[in-house]
C-alpha cells in the first residue's frame, strides 16, 4: 500500500513538512511515537521520522524532516500527488502525559517537530507550559506560531542573535530552573549535544527530564541493534524501549559516537545525489 502526499510546505532552507495519507497510523498514533519510511520498494533506505501531527478523520499524518542526506533530499523533491511506498508505524512507546504542574519544553532545530505534539498533549492535560525554542539563526527557526499558541511563556533563542535572545537554550533553561518554585518536569528534544547539556542543567537542580532520541534505525522492531544506547549502565534499544528516556541516565557521549559512525558515508551519498548518478553505473 502506497501513501499519497496530500500537501507539502517548506519551513526553512532545508526543513520541510508534508501531510501524508496513512489512515491506520493516524488512528493509532499517540504523542511521542514515530514511523519508519522508505520512498520506494527498490531497496530504499529506511529512515525514522517522528509523527508531528495526525488527523484521524482525514486519515493523514504530518511529518517534518531536514534535508541532510540522500533520502531526505529525495523527499524534499516530492510534490503533492506523489507517493511514498512504505510507512511503518506507529512505533515506539508514547509519551507518558501526566498532570505534572509546570513543564519546561526545550527544543532545538528539527527537534521542535517531535516536541510540538508532546507539548500540545501536555497543555491539553492541564499543565503550564514554558517553551524554549532555539535555532542557529532566524531563518532556521520553525514552528514559532504553533508554540506561541500553546505556551504560557515562550522564549526564543538564536545562536547568532538574529532573532529573539542571543543564547543557547541552556541559558534560559538554567534561569527557569532557578525559579522558586522550579519546574516540575522538563522535556528536551534536539541535537544530542543540546540534550546532553540541557540534562546537565536540570540534573543540577533535580528537575526530572525526558529526552526523545533519534538514533540510527533500520527495522524499528529491536532486531537490527542499530539504535542501541547505554542507559543507566545497561543496553537499551531506542525503537522498542524508547524513543523517550530519562535524560539523566543516558550516556550521550557514547550515543554521539554511534551517530557519527556513518556521517562520512552519508555526506558522500548526498553529494553523489546532488551531482546526479549515472544510470549505467559508470560512476561507481
């Protein structure tokens, strides 16, 4: 069963969103879960993407992705009416949505996509939401309008100061944790290095913190082992044990080493894709 693209929009230079027909996933999906997609049936790469939203009545899900490699670049070229061959999901454990009290939601870059449905669900549950959203510059900031709508307090940061406050997200996070009373719970989603230092801040102030990990995945069912992390000194698999974990127990340094394992290969494939591949295979 193929999945038609209903609509598509470019959010920033390399970030796109699309609404895709996937009625079974749309009905079953809960905040925090993801899908694994492959664009065609010809040995296509499988990549995990968080479900940023769903409309069970329309039978569609919303995906947001960043153009960083060959497959995400191919996705960026698809248009409404085109089809994606496989959408497997919903996968992973849903977010535990509780009435915590005051929740600080910290998102960086493309991490704002998985953070949004979680923040929306937390707000609907009755929590007070403080959102800190950041990007390298104004052009790369996404979902500002959506976070403005659901946040009781919104702080925007950019690395270069081109918009909002010139700071890393950890700076206002520390200030919020110093408040009396401090937040009851934190969620941090973004680049691994960002989540590592957010957790370092919240651990200092004993604020429980959930992170959502986006590791290398192939099957999404725990068989391949590609998404393995070290958690509280024990091996865990992000696809079946996560994707959310207590951030204070994640070995981020080991996780980042594993994430970088195929970085050079990914860059080479992306460059080949941009140049165009010889149909006869003469560029091998």
